[in-house]
C-alpha cells in the first residue's frame, strides 16, 4: 500500500507601490518553506519578470533534472555502478497561446555521467530508463521527457 508525504510551500507577494499601474505590477515574490531559506522568485523575463530571479519555469525544469539525477544515482547504487560525476544540460519547451495560456510540451534531459568501470557503460546508459520510471517529478508530468545520456569512464 502506498504511503503519502505532504510538502508545503507558502507564496508571499505584496504591492510594491500604492500608485503602481495594475498592468505593470511587480512579479517578484517569495516562496517560504519551513526550515529552509526563502526563494526569491519572479516571472520569466519574457513575462515581464526579473531575469535575475528564479521563475516557476526554471524551477519546474530544475525539479525534473534534480529528481532524475537522484533517481539515477539510486538505481546505479542498487546495481553496483559507481558514479563519479553527473551533469545535465536540460532543455524545456514552453508553448504560449494567443490567449496567454500555455504549457510545457517536452523536456530533453542530456545527462553526462562518469563511471569507474568501462564494462558497465551499456548498463549505465540503460539505467536512465529505470530512473525515469522511478522519478516522482517525471511521473507527474503531462508532457514527454526525453533522454540523451552520455556515459564515459575515468
């Protein structure tokens, strides 16, 4: 029987200036999670946000990248594959409609993994599929998540 975990986040936004134009309001806000540093967030620059701050789109992609990596490291440990390093240069495609609605249509993960055993490269590459099956975030997405993994040996 599955068990449930609850995660909580609190968003806080306030009007910066009383005479602020209703259409040019600040998109900057904080996300607070108990016991952790606050996240200063805005809309993406394309949506009149502060480009220096994280935005929800950044965080969705980052969550997917991070979850896949942790799932991958887990399955490699289960199969006895020693991973020395892991990096990913992921790309997400967001389509915005004329009415302002939109959605992510796909994400491509490009993980580059360094392992210790040259005889296990093929297996290490195949474990990305297993990691994707275990990834909580990927399992929650309504768009395809593609993988272009590279595996090298040190």
